[in-house]
């Protein structure tokens, strides 16, 4: 998609102690990686992730923002789109670029999967979509070329905006 638009492909990795794994994303053709690594993200609270994503998207101003339609993405990304006042096409099974208009064509099943609808976001930016896992073909894996230091930017969060009423009392894990 980035090649069709003639732009660089960037990714944002958010979490706690994620730097080593995040760098592996260059094997998939990434041009630039933004890393937001902070202990505040260790409990996977979607409100905190949403604030961080909104801050990063507002600062970087991507034309298109894509995320996985995982259980976490399906909760998180609609919040981000609402705060940014842009559209969101959820659970896409196909993405293309209208090269003439330079817009994202977002395809998803509708009416119980009997019809495929193609949705566009004409006026709001970024164009946002979540993509179902395993429906896109992975780009051929290759080793990144050159020094990665120039291709990585570490973002900082405004800690004052992340003061929250949440207090983690404990965690549980499901056995079985």
C-alpha cells in the first residue's frame, strides 16, 4: 500500500520492554519504526494505550493508520478513531489504494458475510482500518539494510496526560 502511494512505511510499537522484538519488524519491509516504551503500558489498559496512540497519531499525522482486528485492537482502535474524529472500518478482509484519488479502499464483509462492501474515508484523516488476522499475505522476509539507528525514533508520552483513576489491585490468570 505504501509503495502504491509512494510513501514510506512506518509502524508504531507500544508497550513495556518491547524494543528488541519491535526491531524485528524491519524484516517485513518497514522504513521507519516509532517506539513508545514505558512501564505505564505493562497492564494493557486500553484507555492508556488510546491516549498514547492519539498523541502519536496527532504528532506524526499519518494518512493511513492500520491495526490488527485482535481482541485488543477491536476495543482500542474505535476509541482512538472517536477521539480523532475520523472514520474507522473494522474487520477488513482486503485493502487497496485508489491511485488516482490516493485514498484507501477498505473491504469488509457485511450482511452476514454474503456481501463485500468497499468503504472509503473521503474527508477525515487519518484513514483508519482494522484488519482481520491472517487475511493479508506477508511480505517476503528480508534482512534490513543499513544502520537501524537512523530508522528508529523513540517517542515520549506526556506523563501528565496519563494520570488515571485506575489502580491495579491484582491480576488473575485463567488455569486450564
